[in-house]
């Protein structure tokens, strides 16, 4: 599947490859919950990911979390400037 994923240009995060599939069990699930890295991911959750990590948010928490993150981001240049001046 790795070749198909690469040719589709899909961003993928994983710890490694696994040969385990649902083919051996004869069943599977589409749009059902999964557990990834110990975190339960539900259908409809918002997934944000980059080289720094992965964030899973239920839709009802996304707006408040985004606003909080933007507020922190706005303060960052001032914090960096103070640190560069030697402040604790």
C-alpha cells in the first residue's frame, strides 16, 4: 500500500509499517472509531498534523482551541524578544 499512498500524494504519519490487515479476519469497519497512539479518533474528528506532531480534536472543541492557539501565537514574538534580551 505504501506505493499507492505515495502516488496519491497523501500525507501519512506512522511509527512503522504493519502487515496486519482486516483481510485475515474477514471484516472491517469504515467511518468507525480507531485508536492511534493511544488516542481514540472518532468519525468527524478534526486531525491536524505536521512534523511537530498530531492533534485530534472533536468538532465542538475545534473553534475554542484554534482561538486559544492563535492567542498564544500572537504573544510568541514578544516572548522570544524578551528571551533574546536575557530575561527568564
